[in-house]
C-alpha cells in the first residue's frame, strides 16, 4: 500500500508539474504576443511620424538653389527676412549674410572697372596701367572672399531655420 501511494503521488506530481509547465508556456506565449503587438504598433506610429516629418520637411523647409525656395517655389528677400524672424539664431546668421553680401556684390564691379581702366591706361603709361590692373584683380579677390563668407552665413541661416522649424524648442 505504501508503494502504491508513492506511485500515485508521483503521477499526481508529474501531472501537476506538466500543468504548471503548460501554464508557464501559455503565459510566455501571451507575453511574447503582447510584445509583438506593442512593437508593431510602435513601428506603425513611427512610420506615421516619419511620414509627417517628411511632409513637413518638403513643405516648410528652405532650400538654397538659385536663390531660396520653399516647397519648390522661389521666395524673395523680404519673405526670407520675415521667415527668419521665427528663429533668432537664423535671423542673426541672415543679417551677417546681408552684411557680407553687399560688398560681395559691389567689389567685383569696382575690380572690373579698375581692370578695364588699367588696360586702357596701359597704352599710354605702362606702370600706372599695370598697377590699376593688379588692383582690380585684388579687389575682385577680396569680393570673392566676401562672397564665400556671405554664402557660409546664408547656409548657416537656412540650416538653423530648418532645424528650428522641424524641431521647435518648447
């Protein structure tokens, strides 16, 4: 009888441990299913946010291409100035651009005029003409330096504006 009782307890233990293992497996499966659902929902949400960000990028950001364009349409200087007010940092870069762009636009004409007058004067007075020609080239080079600096400030202004439009500081 003692042996029979032990066999019965062992069978019950095996059956109860099998039930316990089955219960644990079903709980793990439920947890795994829940994680898969959460990951799926998160990826769908991320896709929606990505699409929204892409739409904002295409419609609200500035691009430099033969002037400044938003959403494929070229905008004028006053519109750019009005838009730059949204971002104080971008506005300061844009003001630096305007400050450096004026000499960058004027100096090449002065350099060209000096070079042409140097060529004309060189017929009568070779040394004066050569000095004017070299001065005109130097003025052109200085104008180019101003243009490079101005373009750098414009790129910084547009980049900062786009950053502040896409990721506003709260």
